[in-house]
C-alpha cells in the first residue's frame, strides 16, 4: 500500500509564481481518464492525460503542457464492453502503444512534480469534469503501483462540472463548451488527451472571466 506524499516545503531559493499565489500554493492540473467501467477498484484504467497550466504577466491562465498515456489493463481488471463502445477504445489496435500502469503512472507523476517545483507550489490539485471520478481512478492506480509520491491532494479537487453549472448553466462538457464558444468535436471526444485539453480551456476561461469581472485579486 502506498503512503500519501507529504506536502513539499518551499525551499529558500524557490519563489511562488503568480499561479501559486492564485491558488494558495496549489498547482491546478487538469486530468481526464478513460476507463473500463465506473468502479475505480475493479475496473481498468485505459487512458490518462494531464494538462499543466501557466499564467502570463497579466495574470491570465492558459494551457501549458499535455502528458498522456494509453494504459494496459492491470491484471484481473474488469472491462465492460459498454465502456469500450462509449469511448471507442480498441484494446487490440497495434497503434495503441499502451504502457503498464507501473511505468505510466510514475512517469506522469514525475512530470507533474516538475511543474509543481517550477511554480513554487506545494502540491497539485486535480481539476476534472466530475472530478471525484477521475481522482478515484488516479488514487486507485497509485495504490496498485505502490507509488509513494502521489503529487495530488488526496481528496480536494476542482470540479469543472460544478463550475460550469455556476458560470454557464450547463454541466455536460460538450454542451458547456458550446455555450462558452470553445470548439468541441464529438468525434474526438472520449480521448483522454482531447477531453483534458478542452476541460483545461474551460477552467482557464472561467478563472480568467472571474478576474475580468473584478473577482480577483481580492480587494484589500
């Protein structure tokens, strides 16, 4: 069983970026997973993508890097045919180029920890659409692979479905993007990388709009 990674203390030579200041030392990292079902403990993790963010000199958020992996189902994993039909994932495709969780998860976490360090943050906080679903699968994969340095907060997250309901009156990602004038292709959806990038665009739009409306920085 893995142990939760303690929050990383800021070193004297590390200064907080504007992004770290904006979110109380946490680095928002947008995540999407594609799975073999709804149960994080028993169902396969088939794809995972994470998008890091950056903030420009005007305090505007935008996408930075995307990291994505196709994952081999762990031994004994359950995979529902209905889930494959929904995502369009072909497990036998020679182009899938999947990696075992034991390789993919540590590699992904290493990239996220680099971003945490670069921004002078203490930890990552997951941003996802219906975020506790994605967080559950990531935490379960971390437990299976016995990763001892999970960069994500173990239970706190930012849910763009909730934020979208507030900002746009929609909770479905595709419909929210349409209302928000973010280009969205239904034929490309249900790819972890595509959905993570669209979720990142949506999160940035909401945070940036809040700033434009005078909601940030807070008045003295």
